[in-house]
């Protein structure tokens, strides 16, 4: 719901005080300026997000040789497959994890830590578990195991390939998407209550032309995707630099975090698990070589304990005095992310964490992230995300088109339309101004980038008013 630009002379609705009051006018001006200035960020995030939603299918097509094996029978043990991979790698890298073939006809991933790789990157050797054939050698990203194509799209969506500095763009997009969507929803409610042809705000009226036709598409598409936009905004914020930290701190204070798995062989508990780790979490390299035969033994113990899915990762100790960790990495429904830690010397279970024992907030966080990534319900989830992201991108384009079509026809010097009227705050009662101010402060504390940019909008609006006043003088 972005970029509704109208002039007081044409579309009454919420523009005139007598129709929508000061609150509607203020929402419209916020909706307009936020859309104009933040629209490009939302557009990039929506387009790249739509592409990312399709990456599981793209990976299967582009990397079919690496992901799949011609044989469907696993004849080789993990130790034998690791030996093949280590013979291929040599002394260039250190074994860091193993992901056994999840299904017959899939390959096993042997992961290595190597100098020169980026943060959260590993070198993966793909092995046919039936013959020991090396099917591929690729750099994978994060514990989600993203292959190069998905990694490139992911970094575009997350930081525009600008590293930590670029993450500010995605935080702006995620934060303001929710605010602009809520403002658009409120404006839609104000308009639909007063409109004679209410159905024109639910589906476009083909009889309309020009601005009214574009507005009809903007309003009707927006109301159908508003819930999806709010969901993507809320879940996307959890990945952000500043607001994401606030979310994590709040969850920790309320004890809503993911249960921690003890991996030390003493009594010290580890830090809670990060739900985002399967997406872009850092990989820890082991301090020394791990015995290949231990992988088979550890996996057998984990399968007898709580690891029942075929999508599993086995990690050797990352430091002396640490345990082996075997975890399920199945993000699709039903969620299976049980984890167990095992003492590699005594082969005794040190600790276990079962998804069934997660608190409800922790489960909701897990499910929200998986839905956002399109992993929860497979292809259906991916297609829904693609349609929502595509619709959000279309809303931004329609908003700019509305701004263009509102330009004065008799003034060729004006390239764009007039923004909604100023003075909404001046029309407001004192309690209304106070409520808006308090709300803005609270939003700024929770979403810092929103607070800073909102202050910028206010300054810009004041400067525009001063310029207009000086021209009249």
C-alpha cells in the first residue's frame, strides 16, 4: 500500500478535512512521502525477494549434477566418503561438517573450512554415496547450505552486496513496508466507508481510465496483499541490524529464546541457538582433524536418541573439551530441528534439545523464519511468496505512476503530481498531536532507522512549507 499521491482539487476522500479529518490527511501525507522516498528500497527488496523465493527450484535445475547421484543405493560408509573427499582436497582445508545424503539418489556433502573463504562460507565436496564419485566442488553459504546462485541472490536481497553497510537498506525496506502498509490500510478503510461503489476498492473497475484506473489497481491489489506485506515486514525485521537486536533482547528478557544445547564437556551451558543460523549463521571450524570413522558412530547414536530425519548435519568438536553435534536441518513442515551433543571419547549423550519442547514463542519464531524463506511448505510456499513480493513491487510502480498522472495538465513544467495537502497537524487537537508524537518516539526506539528517517520526513515537510510560504510572499 504505497505512494498514494492526490491533490485536494480532485479526489475528496481523506484529503479534505470535512471528509477524512486531520488523521486521514496526516496518514495520506505520510503514506505519500514514505512511499516516494523509501519506495526504491522496497522495490529492490521485493524483486530480489521474489527471485529468492524461487531459488530452491533454480538450485535443483542449475546444480542437478552436484546435488544428485546416478545411483540410489548408499554402499559407502560416511568414513569412506570422507576419505575420498579428504584425498581430493589434500591439505588445503580442514573437515568441518558432514551432511549425509538425505534421500536415495542424493549426494553427500563433505564440508571444509578453508582460508580465503568469506564469513559463513564453507567448501563443499559432493560425493556419490554409492560409488564414491566426486560430483562437484562448490562454495556453500551458511548452515542453510546455499549454493552460489542462491547466495548471490540472498546477498542482493539482504545487503545489496555491500556487506554490513548495505544491511541498512533492507532494514529500511522491512521497517517502512509495515508502516506504509498500515497507513494504506487505514486510508483504504476511510475511503471504503464513504465510497458509493465499494467493490471498486476490492477489484479494479475496467471502465475507469487514467488516474482513477491506476488508483483502482493500487487500492484493490493493496488490500489483498496487506497481510502478506505485514508478515514479511515483521519477520524481515528480525534479520536487521538495529531493530533485530531489539527483538532478540526482548525475547531474551521474556525467556522466549530457543533452548540452548550444551556442547561443553563440563557443566557450562552454551548460548541459546539463533533461529537465523540455518539461513546465514557463521560456521565454526574445528581446531584439528576428526577421525572419519567417528562420524558413523556419532550418527548412529544420534539416530537412537532423537535425530530421525534424513536431513542431518554432523559437526566435530570446534575446540578441545567440546562435544560432537548432530542436528536435524529439515525446515519444511513438519519442522524437525532436534539436536543432540555427544562426547566423542565416551560416546555418551551430553545433551539433547527437541523441537517439541520449544516454547510457543520460539516455535512461532522458527515457523515465521521458515515461511519467510519459502521453506515451510515447499513449492506452494515459494509461489505464494513470489506472488506477494511481485504484488508489492507492482504497488511501488503503481504508486509512482499515480504520482506522474496527478501532474497538472496545463503546466508542462511540472513533471510530477502535487503531494497531499499540508497542515494536517495544525488541524489536529492537542491530544491528537501528543498521541502522534508519543507513537513516533516509541516507533523510533523500537525501529531506529524508522525514527531517523521519520525525522528526515518532518524536516523535509517543514522546508517544503517554508519554501511555499516564501513564494507566496
